[in-house]
C-alpha cells in the first residue's frame, strides 16, 4: 500500500524499503476542458543537483532531448505529447547506486511546452500526481497528488529525491514557477 504525502512532507525511501536500488518515478496529469486552439504538451524532467542546488553541466539535466545522464543513473523513458489515457503520462527511472557522488538531489519537474506561445498554465491542469514505484515488484511505494494550487505557473518542481546519511529520501515539493523550462534551468544554475 502506497504512502500518500502532502506538500512539504518528506519520507525515507531506501531505508524503509531495504534492497531498493532503483525506482520508477511516474508522473500524470489531466487537462481541464477548454478550447484554447492548441493542444497541451507537458514534459517531465530531472535535474541532478549538487549540495548547493546547482546542476554542474547540461548533461545532468535529463529531459525529452537528453534521455539519460552520463552516469546512467537517471533515464527518461520518452516524451508523451498528448497525456491521453490512464496511469502515468511520463516516467523516469532512477538507479540510486549509479548516482554520481557530487549529486545530492534529483529534482523532478514538469513543464508545459511552449506555454507562453499557447497561452497555457498549470491552472488549466488537474489531477497532477507523482508516484514512486519499485520496478522489481511494480508496487507503488509513495504517491503525492499535487492538488489545484496553481494558476499562472508554467513549470512545477514536483518532488525531490535526496541523499541523507547514506540513504535516499523523498520530498513532496509542489513549487510552481512562471517562465517555463528556462526559469527552471536558471533556478538550477544552467544557462539558457
């Protein structure tokens, strides 16, 4: 049975799940019914950040145009351009044993592709969630439903996986940004 978290909550991931070396991070969402003339394309990404919160190089930013970091620790399973259907819309896998030693956290984000050009924002998105699965058993370990806290934001830091005393923990962040992917990249120290 999955543990359901609220915004701001943190929980042990590897300590409470002994032997867990990999996790699947599933993200999903629905689009509210409206006719804005353009379809929505939401994209999941991962930023592999050091203890100061910065990504050391572009290759440690995993997204639809860079599906895996150089260490092989974080992999994006592919872009879903419609978000149609049930279940996860996009997934990332994290192999904890391969995360480079300088990486202290893996921030999982979702952005709306070309949000400004299409006049779209997270106020038009509902039922957004993230869940952590054990790929060995397909068991859902953690779930965080984001709720309807957003209005004009075009990017969201959904959660973070971070190191603490040699173990990995999960933090339900739910922090919105305006300015889309470019704003997120700047937040993690990358030049756009």
